C-alpha cells in the first residue's frame, strides 16, 4: 500500500464503517490558540469541544492532521536525522468522540482496524495503560486493561503499566487524560515485550488512544471535564513503515521522492545508515553523516513547506524562531556533509508540493511564494554562517590567549554558535579539535538546558480571568439551565431590555451582587446588544441598569461557551439573577464601526496597489484607531501609501452602502475576490460584508470578475451603514511587525480631519523650505521638528517632513564644514610652529600635536599641509582634534576626539600608521585603523586626548629609534 492509500484507508474505515464525519486538517499554525507554537496533535482544533466552550457539529470525526513537534512541550528536533522514527513534521491519523463512545468503543475499533483490515499479527501487538498517580488524584486505568483482555484477548504479559508515558497532555495547560498506547513487536522471535517504551526501534508505538477526562489549569490542577471524550493519534509515517515492511520511516514512499531529488542535486547516494549510539549523541562515519544529512534535509523541508504555507513566518521569536532554527539546521547539514554551496532547500519544497499536494491542496495555492521565503532565509543564513565562522575564530583566539593548561572555547561562545549561527556542538568540537582546543561541554549543556526549559514552556500561558469560564463553571451553568446569550441584537446600537441569568466573579457563580462588596464581575444576560470581542474588534462598553436601580458599568465584553460576559464594576445598587435590566451602549460604538469598515476598505486598497500577495495577518479595531497587519516583504513607499489612502478616501466619498448577509460557507468561498483570514475557522454559515455590491447579486454570479472591484469579506463585526459615515480616513503609520509582515494604522472621522489640517500646515513649511535662504533654515528646522513632536499626522506627511529635515540638516552641515574649513585651516605661522616643535628621531622627524576643534576632513587637510611644509622624506605625524556632530533632529551629540596618523613610505617597516593610531585611540576609549601610510581613529573619552598623544609619541619614538 502507498502512503496515500494508507491514509485514505484509515479515513474510510472510520467514516464509512463507523459513522464518523471527515474533518479536514486544521492549519499547522494555530492562529487562534496562543498557548501553542504549532499544532502538535490532532486534537488541537477540537480543544473547545473538550472544554465545553463550543458544541461540535458531529459527535464522532476522523482525519489526518498536520503536526509539528519542534518547540514547546513536545519537541523532537534534536532526534531528527539520527532516529528512525522522529520528525519535526508528521501526519497524525486520528478518530475522535465528543461525549459519544469512550474506552470500549475506541479499543474495539482500533483492534478491528489493525488486526482485521490491516492483518497485523495479534501476537506481535502490545499495549500500555496508565499506572495511576496519587499526586494528581488519578487512579490506575484498570478499566482499559480489562477491556484489552476482554475485547482483544491480549494476555496480561502484553499489557504494560506506566505513569508519565500514559498520561497525555497537549501542553502545559488544557484538556488531558490517561491513554493506552499500542506497540508492535518486530523482533525475530516476537520476544520484544521488555522493550516496550524502550530504545529498540523494532518495538515501536504505532497508536495512542487518549481518554480525555480532565483539564489542567495554569496552577497544574486537574479538574474533571463536563463530558468524556476520545482522542486517538496514529503517526502516518510509522504505520507506513509497518505496512510497507520497512525498517524505518525514511524508507517509505513519504520520503523517497525527496531522497531522489537530494541525490540528484548533490551528486551523492543515500545509504540508509543509522547510528548505533543513543539518538542524542554525535558520532559515526562519513557515510553515516551523509545519511543523517539526507534525513534532516528531507524532514525539515517538509516542515518548512507546510508551516510557511499555513501562514508562519521565519523570524527571531516564537514559532518564527523555531522555523528559522529548523531551516538553518537543514542548510548547515547540506553544506557540511553534502557539499552544497548555493541555496538548495527552496528547490526541494517543490518536491513536497508535488508528492503531497493532492492530500493537502493548500500546498498548491502559492508554492512560488513559499519557495521564495525559504530561499531568502537560506541566502541570509549563508551570510550568517560565514559570520559564525568568524565568531569561532574570535572565540578560538580568546581561548588561545587565556592563561590555561588547555585552551578552551567558553560555554557562552559554544552556545551562541549553536543558538545564533546554527553550529551544533559536535561541529564546534570538530573545529576545536583541529585547532587543539577544548570546549566547555558542561557549561554548554547547562545553557542548553536553560534554553530547553524556555522552549518547554512553549507559547504563552493564560491566567484565569473573568473573561474565561473553566469547565466546572460551564457545567454548573448547564445544570442551572443558563442558556446561550442571544446576541443577534449586537448589530443595532439601540437600548435593549434583557434578563440577568448569571453573575460570575472569576471563581464561583453568585445569585446577586451589591455595590461596594464586589471587585470586578461578569454579568450574563439572556440577550444582549453588546458586541463581544472577536475578529480584531474590541468588545463594546456601556451600562447595564437594572429595574431596581443597580447601575453596572461594562468595561469589556467577551463570549465564552455561547454566553456573553459583560465585565465591569457595579457602581451603585444591586444586581440579582432573574431581574430585568436595560442594556445601553456607549457612544464609542459609532467610532469603532467607522474604524472597522475602514479596515475592510484598506484591505481592498492594499491589494489593488501592492498585488494579490497581500494577505491579512491580523487586525485591531477600537474607537480610537484601526490597525491592519498584512503579508508584504518590503516597506511601502510614500507613493504607494498615498495611492492606498486616496483609494480609501474615494470609496468614503462615494458613500457606498455596506451590505451584510448570512451565506453558506462554501458558496461564500466561491465569490470572486472575497477576502478571508487565512487559518480562521469559519462556521458552516458565515456573515459576508460587502461594500457596494448586494449579497444576492454576489451569490447569483459568484464567478463574475466585477466583484474584484469591491471590498467583500467574511466578517462578524459591526459596520457603518454607508461609507460616507466614515467622513475621512488617514493612514498614520506604516511599519514592520516581523520579517515579511507590515502594519498600517489609521484613524477616521474627526481625528482624520484634524490630522489632515495639521498636515496642510506642515506641507506649507516643506514648500517654503524649497527656496528658503540660509538665514531662515534654523527657524524652519525648529518649526518642523516641533510640529512632528506634537502633531497627529498622515504617515506620508511625516515621512516627507523627515526627508525635508534631513535635507536642511545636510545644508546646515555643509555650511558648517565650509565655515570650519575657513576658520580651522592652519595658517603658515601655525604650520611653522608645529613643525618647529617636532622631535628629531635619528634621521626622521616626529610631529605630534592637538589642533583643538576640528573634524576628520580638517585633520586630513592639516596633515597634508604639514607633510608638504616639512619637506622631509622621513616623517611621522600624529594629530588630534575634537568634534561634535549634530543628529538627524538637529540636536548636538556627545563630543568625541579624532586622531590622524601619517607615516612616510620609508618608515612603514618600523611604524605602521594603522597600528599606531589604533593603539592611541584605545587610550581614549576608541578604535580605528587603516593603511600603513595613513589611518584615522576616534575616541569617546575627550579628556584622555593628551594622554593618548603622549602614549603615541613614546610608541613612535621607540619604533623609529629601533628600540
């Protein structure tokens, strides 16, 4: 069976034979779960169902989930290449039950698939069950052990008990529970039972059945979930190894196309060698190193291709940093062991797309963009790798100059080489041995463990807050028959009458609240006109006033498990469950709506000006501003920003109607030009917001290219009725968020109009500066600089003002240089005096002098004048001058001391100008250097100038006299 056939057979077994619904894999980048770096298990997308935060559309589902384990709690990165079955990217075949079947059903179906459909020998199958942990209060899973005996007829010698290996948790917090793992024993005599959970690769886990019963909170406490669930995971790579009769995952057809391409590109041949040593140790022959490199590259390019396709970006933090490490590891293995010198990894991403694109069509959406991202990172790392070699050379020099019996590369240097430049410790040791150096391995391991501990903490952990309802609270709400909040009124700003159904204080549900007795609380009502924070739009604020005169100020609004939480303070009176109240929105809703509609217009305009590659990566909308993050490799020019703003303003001036409507998700996706947030989970029925085009027309002609001219998006937020209500729009900022992601921020309404008025005033100053005489430059500079500090301005005006300031500063500096050249050039008398004070050393003349104030050009001119006037063939000159520059804002910087050294050709064998001035500058906390005949340096310690010159005089005198 091929891997595609195995994947499909698994899905068909559960869908066709056991009534499961097929659910496509979620993106490997969990955009909606900050506690995870990557989707590391099939259950990630179903976490809300386990916690009771959402109700599934099907009670039992199955799929093949894309997973990455290369950071956080589950991290297999260091094993990849040496292990026969570990990967950064893998597929997890799984079946799930949400409150439907439990342990018996899961075990029955698993045994049926393995032994009846795939014909695995029952005598070679072993299972493990949970041994119990009194510290957590979770008993041994005797039930699962008994079911294996009853259903599968497994002898007790094939049922093994463990603690840590049989309690599954997806992260530091979240749904969890005991599990039972299925192992296959492929030893010759089927006597590998003692190696279950051991190191023998022939005894391998192939399936894990997890019984989700608990939730782990941030304090590590376990609480029972509202219902019991099943979550199973079978690695496709491992079951392919078994069913295809291979000795390791990398021999399956999931990897052979990549190995073929790597061989053709490198001119080498894969041999299939694995280390006999434990997987976390280095060692082996050149052939072994070559084969490890094949596996590392093949695994890592799969990981990168899927992660980048699903919206990740290589960067210096979080999941982006993990991806950067993975890419650099692959590139280094390719360069070190396969002889690659040019970028190669990006070409292999095409092989991944070709071999796996049918199973995961998203790979075919924009493969060129993914390949380009990989290539950019490769080329950048090539430069970094060269820099790493320079760092090693510096570390080696430091080790060699230290007073030690055995020169040693420090732990800090070794770790930096690994962490920043991708050098593994074994490579550092190899290079060190070549130079007869040791490496501080113990210190390195300590730093590595600290880094791993940070990685184990993975993504962000969330603290308990009023905006969260833990499983026990949700269960209590269900018991009390507190239904979901009807929030369809949120699209109207009119006051609403509603009944208080629950009051939550962050710990327990209470029946009443009295002013002065409570901290912040959350009020739940049967219906609401408040918009709950979601989709980048902040929640509404306002007031809930009960009929018995309780006044509750709403400061935040969130939805959890279908209930809207109005969070705030009871300012006066009382609130009681069952009382009727009036819900009144704050006027800020109007501004928020203007800003939200403006993000849609901006999204459309960005695509029009920059191209189809623009893809939303985040947004924030509140009453003060709007912010929009998008995929864009380069900064936006002033011209591009002006065109974008002009397009948005044009649509505002046209006062286009804003249409909304609920549509079927798949029909909505068919609308040409419709924008959706990549990775966002949308319900079967979605809300479409269309600016200018009516919803029925969109559905009637979904493939009409005319729709490209309209802003059409999936969106559940609140909007204006017509774009004219926005009044005006300005883009206030454009900046980088991370590599490949840009951000624009803007404002609307009165804020936009005020910004435009201030922009007009600054534009007049800019125009005035074009022909201003020198006498007015200082006044214009001051006016522009002060305006930029105080004004809220369009980003285009601010950039043009900064360009004008830079130009005026250049004019000012040029005039200052001209004036300084006139004022500070040496007079004939000064030249004669300085030469007369020169020191004769043998047949040479040594001139050392502090010239007072002056810049580098003044020093060069003075040195040349002295050289000509001295009329001596053998001459050494050392000069100093103090200078004080002006920064881009026109402010004076700290003064510094500048040095110039000049040495005639016949003396450079005794005294080199570059070495001379370098040592002089060090006395003044500076650095510099240059050619043997002429060199310059600078220092920060102006007060040490005379001492530095004295040192330079002594140094030159010794060198020239041959001492």
